[in-house]
C-alpha cells in the first residue's frame, strides 16, 4: 500500500473513531473491534470481487489481495461490511443502526483523505472554489470534498432519525448512495461516464428506500 | 467443508486464465529514453507511457484498467508500454493475457524510467502533445488518477 493511500485510510479510521466519540452513548461495548472487523471484511471481499472482475485469480495470486490500489468493488465491500457488522452484533439491527452515523463520518474521512493523495479533483470547472493540479492552469471540481461534506451532513441527518430497528441503517445506506449519485457526474472515469455508478447508486438508494417503507409498514 | 472446497475449486476454475500463447508475436523492440522522447515530440499527440513487467504483481492489477483506457482513449492519446527487467516470452504472454493492445518496448536495463526520473515498477508517465513530461505516477494507478492524467494531457 502506498503511503498516501495509507494516510487516507488512517484519515477514515480517525473520522470513524471521532464519530464513535460523538455518538458514544448509543453505541454498544467495544465499538472499535466491530468497526475494524467490518472494514476488514469489506476490504477483503471487495478486493476479491474486483480481482475476479479483472480476470485475476485470487487463489493463485494471493499476494495481489494486498494491492488495494488495484481496485475494490464498492457494492461487494458494502454488502460484506454491513453483513459482518450485522453478524457480529448477533443479528440485532438496532446495534447495526447505532453504527450508521459513525460509519458515514468514516466514509467522509475516506473521501477527505484525497487531500493526502492529491486526488480530490474531477471535471473542469470555473467556479470560485475550483482547484487546479500542481503546475496546471485547468481548474476542476474538488469532487471528493463535496462527497465528504455530503456524508457529514448525512450522518447528522441519520442521527436524528427515531431509533426503530433498521431505520437508521436503511437511511444511511440510501443517503450514502444519494451522495454518490449526486457527486458522480463531477468525477472522471477512464470508461468515460458515470453510467455504472449511477446504476449502483440508484440500486442502493432503491434498496434503502424499499427497506424504509417496509419498516414503516411493520411498525 | 466439502461445499467450501467445491466452491474454491469452482472459483479457481472460473478465474483460471486460458492457455495463452505469446510466442507468435514478434519480439518487443528496444528503445532508449532519448529515442522515446524524440518519438513523442514528433508524434504531436499526448501520450501515456506505462512502465511494467510480467513479474510485477501491481502491474497485473492495473493492466485491465490500462487496456480499457487504451480502448476508450486510443484515438486521441497514444498508449505506450515499457517492459522492464523482463524476458521476451513472459512479456508477450502478459500482453496477450491482458489484451494490452498498444505499442510496447523492451527495456531490460530500465534505461527509460531512469531517463524520465521514475523509481520502482509500475510507473505511469503523462506527456502532452509537445512531448513534455506533465506528470509521473509511481505505483499502481487507479481509475480516477489515470482519467485525470488523460484529461490533463488532452486539454493542454
């Protein structure tokens, strides 16, 4: 792992820890262990899924699992992280809910970690807050900082939702997808368009919305 | 346990790359730093120059991305691979395996990355249409960084 990426990861961990301090009253015991195990499971499964997608055999190329920069499948990582948290919480949704806001703050930290990696910039922009690459005159949207701000706002919103089992988790998932959806058009991609991520974002938002409606029907 | 083993075997089978043969390809030509520099300046096109090796695990991780980028942006940007500290057979197999369908050169002694000032493998150099070096990325390159580099060199 490159040092810049390591710093970004540490920023995410620090942000998540900060989130656990802010909302510590609602969290169960040993929140750090659960966050670390969920994040590790998410990274591992996400990396394996990405490698399979790239046509690289994860069994015969075990060391490649450590090359996080080579890509991590976000949908697979998300499902694995949430699944691990749910499983380590004895399948208690209210425990999963208590991690929703800190997890969003942790995600915000990951995006803000772009400052360490010089990887905040997206599409070209003339807006007053647009930034340029070192040595370049082309100014761009600081899209990863937009995402970080959006996720912090989302965490504040989630923390105000009534504590009904599953509600905060579903809202957090939906809001994270919404932030991704809104910021994606400002990002650059080699494949030249946000189509894939739009589908991912919309799917997650739809899933979360459905879960929300389902929960309201039950309560 | 049996199911888990069966799943592992199926996964290994599904991901196993087919027997690819690079022997039919001609050997990669050699090039030096000044020769590449002159070639880039003459071409009048921006360029992404990727330094790789068949033995390099991080190069495997970024190879599919580079193949996509070349397919997507090959008309406006030239992609060039510099295979370093390698042998011809492994290099050709690597190119076949990942479908790296662009020009590659063989650089056994790493003279090209040393000329342009990069250490380690992989490295990605971005050149504008005048052949001037705009940016150097050390290590595995990700989608966003590669896209940003391409956007910068095509807009300058």
